[in-house]
C-alpha cells in the first residue's frame, strides 16, 4: 500500500511544502496541465477516470503525491481519496478563490461557495443563494459558465467580477456582466449589497396575492401540512393543485436549496403562483401549467409530494407516485376526496391521518368577538423508504 499525500497545486505555483513533497515522491498523480510541475525522476500517473487512476496508484509501494488544483479542501477529490485509502496526509495550496478575492481586495470569510464543476447546479439554487448572501463565488465549468451566470443575474442589483485563468499568464479580471465565452476554469464573484432576509418563513394569509376562484390553504393548516411533509434542505417537492402557491412559497422560504415544482391547470392560478414566487423572491419554484397527469410524467423524481387538488385525477396521481421513494401528503376537504385517498393510502407504509379544525377570532359590530369556524381538513400522509 503506497503512502498517499494529497497536495494542492494552487493555480500552478506550488508552496515550498508541496514542492518538497513532489520532489521526494516516488510517483505523482496529476492532470496533464500540471505535468510541468513534476520532476523527471518521479513517475507520472495521469489523473483521468478515478477507477483507473486509483488502480494505477494501488500498484505503487512508495510515496504517491496526488496533486489537485487549488486547495485540497475545496471541491477536490480528497473525499474520494480518503474513502479509498483512509486517513491521508494533506498539504494545502492557494485556491483560485483566494486569488480572485485578493485581486479585487475582497474578504471571503462570509462567502457562500458554489460549484458547477461536475455537479448539477440548478439555476434556482444559484439565484436563491445570491438573493440571500453578501458574497457568492461560483466555480464554473462549460455548462455553468460566466455567460450562464451573467444571463441569470441580469436585472438583479448585484456586482459581478469574473476571474479567468487565474494565476496564469492568460489571467483576466472582468468587471461587470459579460456575454463573452470565458474559459471553463473561471470563477464568478457576485456581491449583493442588500441581501434579502425573509421577514417570516411562514407568511400569513394576508401576505399572499389572491384572486377570486383560486383556493388557498389556510395558514394554520399549512403549518400542519409542512410539518407532515417533513422536507429537507435538498428536497424535490411536487405541489400538485398548487392554487395560489402558498405551500410552494412556504416550502421555498424554509428550504431555499430545495427544488419545487408547482402544478396547476388553471391559467389564473399559474399567474398567481408566479406573482407570489416573485413577491417572496424565490427562484427555486418551477411552475407547470396543465393537468397533473399530463405534467408529472416529465418532472424530476420527487422526494416529497403534496396534493392539494386533483380535479378527478387523484387515483392516477397516487398510482404514478408509487414508483418513487417519496413522502406523500394529501389534503382532503371533501368527503369524496377523503374516501378516495383513504381507500388507496391506508395500507401504504407509515400511513397517518390527522383531522384539522380551525376557528379564528372575528370582531362583530357590537364590539363582541366570536370564534368563526373554517372548513375542516383531513390530512393523510405516508412515506416510502427515503
């Protein structure tokens, strides 16, 4: 078993500690762009597909330095190396994040760092993060490029700085939005002087934009539904029969990193969902217009599903959901919906039912106050293995 050292190559300039490790190594594993840093006496192992590369490293018996770009602690393959070889020696390098912040005189102690490199970075997550953070730094790739980021950010009150090929002779610092096709080895730094801090992640009914003919779940019932959904920060929620979008909005406010798909067939409801998402500055709500069974077949796999309205498609929707390891919550206002949902869900894993009856105070003209009952709701929930 070789002795493994994971070292940061920085932007191509090694620290004395890393340089000493490379000079004393029997073999050095690195990408082709860092081959010039490796002494001829050491064996060079190209860093390509992980499985093949690790197999080559396994055949070594001496000291193997795995040279990664930037710093090993920031979006590197250090976790994979530790998973395979256990505890390894780690030598830091100067990351391109540090270089860019130094170039523009920016502190990064409160920066939120995102990466599109080899990851599925969604536009909604990127924009929600920018909305809520003073400083965001994005490590780009071919898909999540500076041009992609600038296109999403255009119209927002933010400052953008792009660092391209940092630390190399071809380094460029670009201030402001750009349409240029920058290198995939670029960083985008976004400053937001006025980050958005929601006043309340559980808004009152009066805070939503409403319209006649589009129903909305009562705020007390919403709290129970969200509790039953028990979402996580990385959840994928289907909100079927979304109405005004109140469940989607509250879920998005509490979990801005989640992915939410609001479905409704009424044009007026679709417009309201968009208005409410914009009002609460949420970018992680994708709105789908159409009948549920026409739409959900093309949606990404859910971890959570809420059905607030089904327009006669409840059985088909629930049958479709059976193929996913999801948490399912159904709000039943009518006896017909309750009967249909219960007959299907009663034998599902972790099935529960809760009946919610809410009365709210109402002032009368004679200065008296009464408790006015609102429509009761039965909430059914079940969860398959998550």
